[in-house]
């Protein structure tokens, strides 16, 4: 890779002044990167060094005045090309290790809600539903049409062969803040703080990973605040050298239905909770009103079984047929009385309205926030 010494010689020859961009030390940053790239360090270390240097390289290239930019163009173009070569070499090596499988990880194993959601997603969701950002016109139908691998538990998760397939982590998010304030957010995910989630992901995930890590729990991307859980996780991973991934989270209460995510926006949560409470109250009141009719029908059923057992109509006497017909009429009368019970009908109708609001009008499919990437992966 081009060296700082070569840069100094180029500057002298082309009359490029030191400190051409205030606050940017291009030469030292170039030297630091070059020493790693030309060493026997790992490909991951080299990629990390390249992406760290890109920040200085990008700012220097953009902020040079027009005349100096023209003078420096050839050297900067050559250095930029070298950075791209290192990046591509690292990605080509990583591609040989990928398994092409999406990961669904249960971080709250034993919790009925999370266990069911993880199973539903693993069995029914396609990778394309959580695909990463791509260049305009770029497609990957072969990957997008695949299903996920089997559910893994947190301790069994190994992302070492991940490439760009989605990684879905499922757990409960713990909220803090006032609903409607714009500040409600998750403080924990799977009872873990952002630093713990960062460590869990980075333990096995390669720096070349360019897919979406979905923190699928309540409030994981909610909150217009620097303490936004998903943003903290993303920023922490970028600091560790992850420049190509995205972190996705939910913008409110989340629930999985038929392997899809339905989210209640945080600002509507108060209304949603009120309706949920009303729904539970209506369920109890409807059950109480229906009990008298259910009990009456049960008595008729028990009497019918006691009198006739498993007899077919053709085996009954005329007296038995008459009694059977009378019992059937009583059952029909009970059904009629139940259908004409006005308070019961009103409560059923209201429950239907409430369910429509909570399941449809106050929830939005895939209402998520996504952070990143810093950079798109090289073209394959």
C-alpha cells in the first residue's frame, strides 16, 4: 500500500501544503492504515484499519479546496483504489465461509410468547422480509426466497458463517418513559443492556456481515433520544468495526402474528392499553351472561344422554321420540333467547369493534426503525 513517505514526496512535488484541511492529519492516518494492511495481521484487522482510515480519507478528499484537490487527485485516487482492493479481498475470503442461512435466536427461552413467536418466524418467514439495504437495481432473489434455519437458543447462537442473511433476535423489551412523549424507549432487551447485546453479537459475527440484525422486541427502536436502544447497539458495533450491517428494532409494543410483526406506535400506547383493558372486561361480562345459557344447554345434553345413551332414532319408541323432540325444542328456545339478549349482543358487538381497533387500526405491520449501514459492501 502507498506509504506516508510516498505521500510526503508527492506533496512536495505537487506543492500541496501541510494542513491543507484543518484538523485532518492525513499522513499519520495513512501510515497507521498502511502498516496494518502490509502486515501479517488478520483480514479482519486489515478491514477494520481500512474502514477507520476511510473517515480521514473521505473528509480530506471532500474538504480540500478546488486547486489542491486537483493536485492531490491522482494520489487520492490510487489510495482509494487500494482501499477497495483490500476490502474486496476480505469479502471474497469471507464468501468462502458463508452458509447462506438466516438465523432466528430465542433470547427468552421458556417464555411462551417468545417461544411461539420464534417458532412462527423460523417456520414461515422468508429472508427477503428482512433484507438489507441494497444498491439501486440490485436484487438477490435466491436469498430472499429462502426460509430460516431452525430456532437457536441464545447460548447456541453462532454467527461466524453469516454473510448478508437476516439475524432475528427475539426477546421482551423493557420500556421506560411516558407514552406519547417521544421519549419512551427500551432500557433492556432479554434483560440485557445494550453493551451486553453488542458483546453477544460481536462474539461470533464477522466484520464483513452486511445484513440486518433485528432486535425483535418491544420498543427496541423507539424514542427520539440518544438513549434509543437500537441506536446504542448500532453505534457500539460500528465502534467495533462493523460498517456494513444494519440494526432494526420496533417503534412500540410488538407482537408476532402469523410470522409477521405488528407494532403499536408508542404514541398510541395509552389508547391501546385502555382498549386492551376494556376487551378483558367485555370478555368477562360476556362469559357471565353466556353462562346461564351454556348451563341450560349442558343440562339438556346430560338429560338426553342419560335417557337415550347412544340410541339411534330408529331404535327409539314413540314415547322416547316425543321426549327427544321436546328436549330439542327446549334447546332451540335457549339458543333463541340467547340471540335476543340485547345486553349480550351489544357487548359482543363492542368487543368486535375493540378487537378491530387493537388488531388492525392501532397496529402497523413492520413499524420499525433501522440504523445503518455506514457503507454498502463491495459489488460482487
